[in-house]
C-alpha cells in the first residue's frame, strides 16, 4: 500500500487487507458516534382545534424543541374545510407565536394538497427559553427522604374526616298514569 505518494522516493508498506478493512470500519464507526443526527417529530393539527388541545400540542412541540429535535407541523383539512384555508393559517400563526421562544420556522407555511406544512428548528441553547416541563418537575413536592425528615417516627397521617351521610326516606307517591313512564326512583326522597 502506498503511504505518501508525493515523497521522493514514494513510501509504501505491506498491509494485510482484512486487518486494513477492519481498522477503516472501526474509524468510520467512531466518527459516526460524534455526529449529531437531527430527529424530526411531527405534530398534527386541524383548523377547528380546541384552544386547550392546541396548548397540549404546543407543550409537546416545546418538549421536542428543548431536546434539540426539529418539529414538523401538519395541519390537515377534511372535506369542506378546504373552502376556508384562512382558518388553518390562523391556527398555524397562533402556534408559531406560542412556540417562538423555543424555535423558529425554516420557511413560511405552505398549502400542499389538503394540508399546510411547516418545519420548525430549535433555537440555539443560549437563545432558547428554559423548558417549562423541566421546571415543573424540579419545583414539585419533595419525595423520599424529605418526607421522612418531616415525619421522623414514620407515623401514618391521621385519616380525613368521613363525609356526612345523606338520609334517604322512602315515601309513597301516587302511581303514574297508565301508559306513562315508570320511574324506579320516584318513591325516593332526599332529605
């Protein structure tokens, strides 16, 4: 095998081909470990999405962006919804506005067939807002040893007071008219 062809005289060495291929494969595998493959997650929306459902989808997208994943937004139209695509674009604009601290769109939303497609890339870590889900879990109630410190004798907490019982009295009521609805609870009276 030729090592340095530009040297005078050229430098060569004898190589066992199996060993050489093994070392090359090992180097390639090692170099692939250090490369970051970007993952793409998809979030599907509809033009008539409920505000709460939109909030949940935004939460999922922020989690993906905070984990350095790209997010593909697909808003699909069904049936006559194609007549008013402006509602779909409004939903997409709301989504982009809510997700702005975590990522930016790669291109303007496009209507392709019966769907509006959009790709969102995460902002660099220095410019990105903190993940709100991570703060919730960090600021939650203490678990494990902290509970033992509050209750050193491991006593069981006192039970909650029992709810008051409702008294039910059975009284005779007139029978329903013939052909009328027979209500099994008509004789019960709550006090």
